[in-house]
C-alpha cells in the first residue's frame, strides 16, 4: 500500500475490495475540487451566509479573572447554525456529493450534532438522508433525533454491540458496501479510511484559520496553547490545523476519562490505549488482547468512541500535541461554571476542554493566552443533565 493517507504509521485504508474503488473515487474528487476556485467560492458562500462564519473569538473575561491566570479565549463554534462545528464539514462534503451526482446520503452520529448537520445540509440541497445512531445515544439525545426527523432525515437506531457510536459507524459502512453505486457516506469525524481524515481536516481547518487571524488582531501574537476535546477528533484537528507549524503554540487534546482512567470506564484511547485497527484505519485504540475494541464510557455521547483520528495518534507520538484527560464529573463542573460565569451553556463534549483550561489557566501568568475550541452548545445536553440532577435528589 502507498503512503497515501498515512500519518506516520497511522491511518491507511484497510477496507474490503468493493470499498477500495469507492474511496478512490472520493479521494480523486476531493483532490480535484479542494483547490478549485469555483468550488471554494460556493463553499465560502454557504459558510458565510448559511452557517454564519466567521464566528467570534471571545475573551471569557469573567472566567479568566475568577481563575486568576491566563486569558481564556473561546472560539465560538457553538454560534454556528445547528450549534456546533459539524456543519463546516457537512456543507463541504455535500458539495462534493453534488459534484459526484450522488443523491442518497448516509451518516453516523453519536451526540447527534453531526446527524443534525448532515440532515440540515441534505434539506438544503434536497437529498435523501439516512442517519445511523446507536440506540443508547438515541435515548441520551432524543431532542437531536427529533431535530433530524424534523429536517427530513430517517434515523435508524443501531441495536447491536454497545449501541453507541462505534456500532453506528459499523452500520453505516455496511450500508455503503451494499449501496455504493448511488450513496455518499458523509463521515463526521477525522477518522475512518483514507481519504476521510484528510477531507474532514480540510473542511474543519476553517476554525484555526479564523482563530489564528483573530488572536493576532486582538493580541498581536499567537496563543500559548490551543485546547479542544478529542473523541474522534474533528473539532480538535480543525482548531490545531493552522497552528501545527507554530512550534511555540502548545496543542492540547482533552480526552474523556469517564469514571476515571483507572476504572477502565472511559473513552481515552491515546491516554490509555495502544495502536490497532478499527473502521478501516490504524490509530490508538481501546482494545483487548485480541485487538477487539473495548466498550467505552463518557458522559458525552459525542466522545464515546474507542479509537481516535490517525493524525492525533501521530501528533501524540511525535510530541507535537499533548493529550490529557478529564472525568465526567470535572466536565460537568465546567459545564455549570461556564454557564453561570459567562452565560454560555457549552456542549458536554466542549466542557471537557473548558475543564482542562480551568486547571491550566491558574498555573500560567496573566499575560498568557489560551484558546479553547467551544465546539458546540449545550442545548442538546440540558435534558440529560436535568435528569441526572433529578435522580441524585
């Protein structure tokens, strides 16, 4: 196999022969259009007029003051149409599908944000939309299931395995094998076989392009560190992308430690896993002695995945990025803190990054700068947290 799609030893395309050609066609289409002026003009139009970009880089002044250390800036992906970073990628991929003449779109989703963003893009371009979602996640994220259906998508609950994101990806890949002649698989994270990690990074890099420009305009210099939560890793690779060449900027990915790394009930493959193959690519993986994926746990459905993007695996091994972990309870505390202090209700996923920033900022000087990617808003999580608090009483 060629080095295409590899980040060091990670990535690649370990798929059945019938998928090889499908993925090659997708890779060729992506290469053809990613630098095409007409394609990028159309993409920029929808990102500006429909998604609402650029979104602000907001100085969380009260939070920074309360913590008594570094200035914390929030990249406000929560202000995008549909409430998260996922729409950046679905608009980009739907424009590729359009150029490939494919009218049936399938996708997987965990927290439902990618499902909502996919359903939104399909409604906009009048395409059939089927979303695979683990049955467990359909319960945790019932509001997002309703949103997807409102937008015209068919949501298929996946009842096998752990009934979470991994099983939804399995089901979507099987659908693609069976229906590849007329189907476009809109993968939502920076995972999967080549060319998906490259495609998702390309469309999410708009986050770091904007953030880099914005912080230079506001502060006249680059930040000391950039933080993002990491499940599959699309929001993190998006905010890291344009800072990777800047060696002075620390890149910090925050994994979900669930009930604690020592309990085994977490979803932190870089912190506590080993290299392995899942869903057609090689990455750090939570796996047993046979290399089979282990069950995962996170309070946040969007981070509940046993693998991680291949480029994150590579950035970890080369030391360019650091990967840390935050427990459910620490994320929940950050969720409440940001809501009360700044009037911004973050997604549970993003709350992991906020939680680590809350630990890091007080150890730094007042003229230090942190950028946290606030990858999504917490509306989708309010019911889940309300029920958890009610059950505790």
